């Protein structure tokens, strides 16, 4: 009896070991297969990882050159009143504004979050990696099949980590294997550059240093306030004033920098390390708008005081003048380190000779806000044509790049629930 019990115990132990081995195989087979890649198949995995690195580097380059976007947000045109569209065309490359004022005078931000950039890069990799060129190995007799890619990207300060799940089946002569997971770490300053860019953006929104330089340019190169002792009218050609202003805004903006001697007028005190080089770019070729009041068409004319009847007692004539300007132009900010450059544009706006109101911002994240699921505010809409006649129209509401259909007017009228969203607008 003791012998039989011992024999039974042995069988139970063996059975448990067999079950454990089988379970372990199914649990860890992916790792076992990967680690057991035959030597003559390993070069294909190496070439595949090289493709992955190239795709990541391409995606990084697009993100850095397009202000953190790969897929551009929906384009919004400007107007005569506000010349900014939602994108700045820089050498044929459209770059979404991080801050601009829409054609209907709505302040807008489209600052991507780091998580948004990670998702953009994941989508880009998933679309590009399937085009990896392995033709050389096909010609050598390899049979290669691939599954559906699913990547995970983490943007870190000095590199980017990519974990790609994608079946890569390889057959050659008697050997075959399936590699399911592929990992790569690519060196890049994207994370650091983005953080520096967001710091510069926040500094501008808080302090409006670009607008303050714009005020200086305006008062240096255009007639704003003053008095001249003369009995003749003073006049300026508005076109010439604006042309001179454009030229000097471009020149002086290009002179701004974050490094140099202390107390230098053109050195901007930015809240970032001196390891970064910051450039500010403006061009007379970009959309801009200049307005001045009072004016008579394109002429700024001021008549003297003192030569009118009954004013001869003054004994002299003088010409006081005060002009009010609205100035709007774009500035492209480039932040560089170790031969990498991250860039984004912003709108500079002066209203009535003064800087616009600063914004209290924390970098609006360009991600879904589930706009249409939060219709909780009843609003009445009336639509008219230019002759004040009611118009039937389809009404939608847009905010932060998301659009939500509200309904159609009846005889020009619609009463319906709208979502609450700051800086939204009705189409």
C-alpha cells in the first residue's frame, strides 16, 4: 500500500509539472518565439526595426515642423477684419496657430498636449510601418507576412519609446518563426523642445512681450501722438506709413533672441534654459492687417490750431495729432537644441494702440471634448439675409475643433439646446 501511494504521488507531481510546462508555454510563447529567432532570420527583424526607427524619425520631424501636429486640424479662413486663418503658411508648410483670432473676432487656441502628440505619432507609425521595404529578403527566398500594427508611444525628455505589436511571420527553408512584439528607443529632444515651447507660449500669454515690442515699433515708425508748431496742415500717406511699419516690424522681430548681453533691448528674458536657441520670425509676405483712425481714405490729415478767426491772440499756430491704430500680424517662434527645431506661430494683436488682453491659459489640449453629449443650454437662433428677411439654415456649433449639429431653422427661427463651451461659435 505504501508503494502504491508513493507511485500515485509521483504521477501527480509529474502531471502538475506537465500542466505547468504547457501553461507556461502558452503564457510566454511570444517571448520564447522572439528569443528563439534563428540566426538566418534575425537580419529581417533588424531591418524591420530600422524601418520602425525611420518612420518614428519622420513622424518626429513632422510634429516639430507643424507645431505638434501630424494630421492638421480643420482649416478656418481669415477675413478682411482679422487676416489670420487657423494656419500659417511657412515656405509652403502649413503650421497651425497656437493662438490666433478668427475671422469673426473669436480668440482661439489650438495647443496640442503631449498625450495628443503621442497619439498622432502612434497613428502615423501604424500607417507607415506596413510599407517597410523588405524586397531584398523576398529575392533571397524568404516568405514574409505581417499582421495589423498597434503601436504605443511614450514621449520622454530625451528620447521616444515605441512598443509595437505586429505579427511578423518569417519562413526560410526549414526555419519559420513569428515575431509579435517589437521595441525601439529613438533619441530625440521632442519632449524637451515641446516643454520649452509651452513655457515660451505661456510667458507670451501672461506678459504679452511681443505686443509690447509691437507698441514700440508703432510709436517709433508711425505718427501716433504729438504736437508740432506750424500753421500748415500735417498729413501722412497711410500706405507709406504702413509700408514703413511693416518693414521695421519684420526687421526688429528677427532681431529678438533669448541670448546675449544683459540690458540689450532685443534680448527677451524667457523662462527656459540658455541651452535652447529661440528665434522669432516675421515676414511682410504673411497675412496682416493695419487700420488707423481718423483718416480720409489713405490720407492722415490734421489741421492747425491758431490760424482760425478770433484765435490770432495766440500769436502762433500748432498742430496736435492723435491717431488710433489696430495692428495684427503673425510671429513664428522656433526653439532649437542639438540640430532639432520645434516651431509654432502666434498672432500679435494691438487694439487701439494697446496690447490685447492677456489670456489665462494652460495649453488647451487638442483632444475630444465630447461636445455633442453636453447640450444643456437652451438658446434661440434667428437667421436673416442681408435684407433682414428670415432664412432657413442648418445650424451647427463648433468649439475647439469639434462640430455639433443643432438643427434647422423654420422661417428663420430655431430654439434648441446648445453645449456650453468657451470660445465656441455658431455656423
